[in-house]
């Protein structure tokens, strides 16, 4: 099961070109990692070698033929395990190339290496799909499920619908368009007050206590997006057309139907997400409007403009104390105090320099955590800019990384290391909140201000998240719309979900150009609502309501059954668990609002709300850490 698409820092100590075969790669002398992978001294010392494409394809075809001829489950499992292990070389080198490419999109060597993977990976994934079909049709399904879980088999079934030889070149072209977008946005820069700034560099100035500086920075930021908007519109036009065509070739009625399955959304559809967005409009947007009103009062401004939104306090936002190295050391101290396991995890990250944190010219926007197969190692990528967001990286992305670090040695196959994205964002966003008691180390006397701003920001971001989601639904419902029409849609959505938003007359932003700043729309379509759903387990759940929580392994073993009255559940002790995956089931009572009516005599009568029993299930991966 090949991983599908989710750097050098100082001193380029990598061997730039070394076309080794898989056999030669396997014979390279590495240091054994007691966690089950291979260990390097530092990330910068990983020697990048382009995998032998012909050998990889020949091996995959041989695996396919041997699988067809297998006479027992034991033989099939052995072939499967060997194939998965062999794939670690390919996936590991692809991830190394990806990281180094995103650290400097101007590096022509790694740009060409990514083109190589974009051309070859779809072909190998198609062969894997054919192998999975053999597994699904084998008489040993019960044994496969017993060893790997029903969810892995479910993924194999869905994969049969998601790839076909007819779309191989389309997938290559889609990857190329993603590369073009990343490079266009990463290399954009402007001169601001004598300093060359990219988009992330300008964001710090938008938190200045000087309102004129904030306004000037917002104008420069908006102007920079307007400058590259023609290129981004052209790229997105092609992306939309291509993605619609991919879904059509695979037999889907729409790209939306395809992408929900491609994102692993097996238990809900666009209809349920639409209900969630409505609940955000009705419940959360009014609360956020009040937060913005209070913010305007604290700042002493009559009207809050967009360039005021990042500033929560008139005397300045809490800023982290120290440079990158100091912040990493403080995070290391924090994780040692949180638990033995988190301390060991962060030591591993720091010792092997599994970070690239600071913004720099040519670096891709945003942040991510990825997983380097073969080393059982997470990697954190970000763009530090001197604001509190730097600390958020050391909690949010570290939440992802801790999940990967603990899961990788325990999971039988790499595809089980990351859960679905809704669950993954619970890991990351929960870690942000778990870290609150240590914020004084980062912000000193302003720690409480940080916690308030962080909580407020977590809430006011939800309407923006669902606006991004609805924007994409609207685009793919009418994929022929022009760039101008897309901007009109975004402008309309801002009025619905962000009614406080005011760009103080900036023409490009006022007409709806702001949507372009969300790279998920380009690179990871429909992956953004995932950040909002972990913030709200179920919109119908009322805090304080008794809820029964049951954790069941894939074998049917019940590991936990308890009653809680609040979320999230921060501690679950599962000593002795044998299953790698299973289900969490939440059961609670939902009572509708009471209504008032008149009886036959004209008297007012209160009718109690209808009471129903609600059940919510989430598929999860477990680790052996307990």
C-alpha cells in the first residue's frame, strides 16, 4: 500500500545524485533504530538517492503475479509484508525530496526529483490497487481483517473506485499544477519599509501596535496577492477543469462525490457538512461578532478593519521570548514536564533536527507534519515569523508529530500511521490546549493574554473554515465559473460568515480576492473543514449532558466504557490492548427546544422538545503506548 501525496537547513551535506537500485539501497549501512526503522544522525545527513523506477515497477509486477499464485493466507501475508517493506525506500525518498523542495522551491534539483515522483508514483499506485483487488477477492478476508482491521480493507475497497489507467496523466498534470502554485506563492515578495518580505514576513507587521503600520502592511499583502492573482487564477482554472475531468473518467457524478471518498469520508456526505455549516452560521457567527466588537473596544477603534483583526490588545499581542533555538529548548522542557513519552518524543525530534522552522526566500507557505518511512520519523515544517504563531507550531504540528512518533512503531503498515484528517486535527489542536500551563515559559507575564487570544482565535476561525468549505462546494457545483465570479462568491460568503470583515477600501480584497491566500484550496481540495469539526464533536451535544463513551477494538473487544459530561476526553488508559484500530462510540440524549402554542381554549401551552438518543462513531488507530 503505497503512501499517497500528503530540507535542507544548514550545510547541504546530501549526496545530490546517486541512482541506486533497490538492492544497492538495501545494502547501505545504516544505524539500527530500536523503534523499528533506520536512524540518521540528523535530517540534513540523509543521503537522497533517486529510486530505480524500472526496478520498482518490475518488483511491483512480480509481487502482483506472486500474489495471484499464492496458495494460503500465510503466503499472501508474507508477500504483502515484503512489498510494504520494499516500498519504504520509495516513499522515504519521495518524502525527503518533498521536504527539501518545499524548503526551497527555487532548487531546480529537487524540483526535478518531484517531477520524477509525480510521473512514476501514479503508475505504481495503480499496480498496488490491482494487488489490493486480489486481496479483497481472496478467500482469506476474515484473516486479513483480524490482522490489519476492517478499516484497512475498507480503504482497499474504496481505492478500487479512485484510480484507473485513464487518469494517470491527469494525476501527473495535477501534481505539476500544484508545484506551479507552490512556487508562485513561495517566491512572491515585496519591499516593505526597506525590507524584502514574503507573505509571512508581512504578517508580523499586521500585529504592530501602530495602526498605520498595520494598514500599510495589509495593503502591501493585498497588493502582492493582486500582483500574482492572474497566475493563480490561471492555475486554479486548470485545476478545477482537471479535477472535474478526473471524477468524470472514474464514473462519479461530481468531483465533490469523488473527493469525499478520496478524503476518507465514508460515514458522512456533503449534506451533513451543509447542516454543520448552517449551525456555524446560526450559533457561532453571532458569538464571533461579539468577540470582534469587544476587540474593537479594547483597541479603541470605532470600526474594526481587517488589519486590526490580528491585534487583540492595544499594548501589543503576546510575542514569544527568544529566537528559534530558544523556543525549541523551551518546548523541549515543556514536553519533558508533560510526560515521559512526550519528553522522549521531543528529544528525538531535536537530536535529529527534524524541523525546518524559519521563513526564508523561496520557502513554501504554511506548515505541515509529515512522516519519513524507513526511519519512523516525523518531520515538522513551518514559517516562523516572530509572532505567537511560532509557539502554535511547536504545539499544533508537534501534536501531529507525537501521534506519528508513537503510532509508527506500533502499526503493522505505514498507511495506518496517520488517521483520517478529522481525527488527526484532534491530536494537533488538543496539544495546543494541553500546553496552556507552560505558556508562561514562552510569553512571561503575557501568558494569560496569549491563552485568551488563542481561545478567541480558535473560535473566530471556525466561520472562516466553513466559508472555505462552502466556497469549494460552490466552485465545483458550477466549475465553469470565471475568476471574477469566484471572487463574487467569496465576497458573498464573507458577508455571511465574516460579517465584521472590512478591508478599508482595498479594491482587490473588497471584491473577493482574499480566498487566494488559503493554499488548501489549491493543494488539498476540501481539506479545511477538518479543522472545524474537531472543535465541535457534534453540534447537538450540550456541555454537561451525560455521554456514554465506549472504545472497542476491531476484534470486538471492549476496552473502555465510561460516562463523561464534557469533551475532550483528555486521558484514556488502555493497558494490554492488542488491537491496532477500532471505534470510539459516543451516546447521549438530545432534547429539542420547547415550543409554545395555544390550546383549544386559547391558553398558551408549552410543549416540551422531542428527546432522541444520538450516537456518533469515530474510527481510530490505537498505539501500544497505553
